[in-house]
């Protein structure tokens, strides 16, 4: 059974958490831009109905693709203990390639 890590290095833990928050903010910049575009375009309308289905779908798609990349990016940054590793897109997509290759093996074994 694995034990929890010692909490004697609070400074390192806080720095790691702040790095993860910074990576999250950087990865969400496209979402902020898309949301701002829809909000600004909605300001021209009198009813301010921002909740059109096309804008919601677009924002949801952007958020989904960001989350697909952000989750393993944070893990990669934690594993390598370097901030720049969160932006190693090639390694992140290699991670997903390994998962999909494993699914193919699983389907073949299952059949």
C-alpha cells in the first residue's frame, strides 16, 4: 500500500499548484477568445441573448478539445517536473496514440 507523500515541502507543493494554474490559464486562452467574440457579438443585440445554440456548441467544442490536451499536459508537467513539458504537444498526442493502440489490442482480444 502506497503512503501519501510527506507534506514537509510546502513551498514546492504550492509552486507546483501555481504552475498547474498557470498552464490551465494558458491552455484556456482560446476559450476566452471564443467566449469574448460571442459576448461582444451579443452586445449588439437588444435582448442580449448570448445563449444561442450555435455559440453554446462552439464554446463546448473548444472547451472539450482544450480539456483533452490539458489533462495529460498537467500530468506530463508533473512527471517531468518542468513547466515547459506541459506544452510538449508531440508527447501528449503520443500518449493518446498509445491509448488508442491499446484499445485496438483490447478489441482484438475481446473478439
